[in-house]
């Protein structure tokens, strides 16, 4: 038997009613919890954003810093904050 996979977003206050509705069709429907979403509710959004970031780096839209560049810029930024808010 061939099955298709769908992702549903169900309002919390409707979940019990939804489960009751599909109960009569449990021989045709399999419910599975997505482990990725159990650990991180934004997993797929973050994955999509990461793919976009990689694409932006590859096409030169944004620049990826080396660890040394990042450390230098963060140190500079922290020094600016210290001097700005030093009393």
C-alpha cells in the first residue's frame, strides 16, 4: 500500500477533536511524532534559514567571517560597549 506524508499544523485547542475525527480512519492513517520538532519546535525553519544563508554566502550576497575576523570584530564591539556605558 502506497502512502503519502503530510505535515499538519493543528491548534492546541483542536487536537483532541482532530484525533477523534481520524479515529474512525486509523486503518488508513498513521500518526507519527517528528523527533526533530520534539527537540526543537523551529527545526525546519532553522534548517530553511541555514540553507538560505549558505546560498547567500555562495552567491556573494553576504560574507562569512573567519574565526579570527569574528573574534577581532567582537572584541572591537565589546570595547565600544564598555567605553559607551562606562561610568
